[in-house]
C-alpha cells in the first residue's frame, strides 16, 4: 500500500507485507530517520612534568611524600586516580581516587605517600564524564627522597 506518512513531511511512505513460508510475515518500512550525535573533545593527553620529594622532619618521617605535577590537553578533568604498583607495573599496591576541580588550565599537583623506600610504578589517570587519559612513570623512593 502507499499513502501519506504520519509525519509532517508530505512525502509518501511505502509499506509492504510479504508472506513468509514458515507461516509468519515480514513488514518492510521505508522512510526518513533522524538522530543527533554530540561530539565531545575529551581528555587527550596527560603528562607528569615533575616529581618532587617533600622534605619532612624526623618525627614526620613515617611516610615519604612525593608531589607529582601533572598537565593535560583537551577537556578539563573532574577526577584523578593514582595507582601505585611494583616496578613491573603488574602488581597493584594501592589505588587512590579523588575528585578535583580544574577551572582554567590543566595543571595540578598530586601528593601521594609511600610507606617504605623502593622503586614503584605510578599510573596517574585523569577522567571526566566522557573520557580518561593515563600517564605512567617509574619512581625510586629513598626514605624521604625520590628520583
């Protein structure tokens, strides 16, 4: 059958019904379909540009603190996760995730504690509602000093 479509568009819609040998029928419809797509930029790149050991007094020296200065390109992140692993980046020792507020430029400092000296793999992930980006580094922590 052919007739006007129920849309405001006055172009005809053709609907045909064909018999099927197994007792059912198929309905074929031709017409116009509409959809919308939103393109978002996302977080494109993360870089660890500096790692600095925080000097502490003898009484505070139970954990070594390291500041990581991180930059990113693309959209601004809303959360940061840090995974501390063994030097091969295979065995996770700790995971810390925090919400962050970055208002203008993607430049932030992340402070993390290390319980004992050693070499660690650090994965820093910045994320927002639509994307994530990762930077990794090896760090050697020597009782309050890092390299």
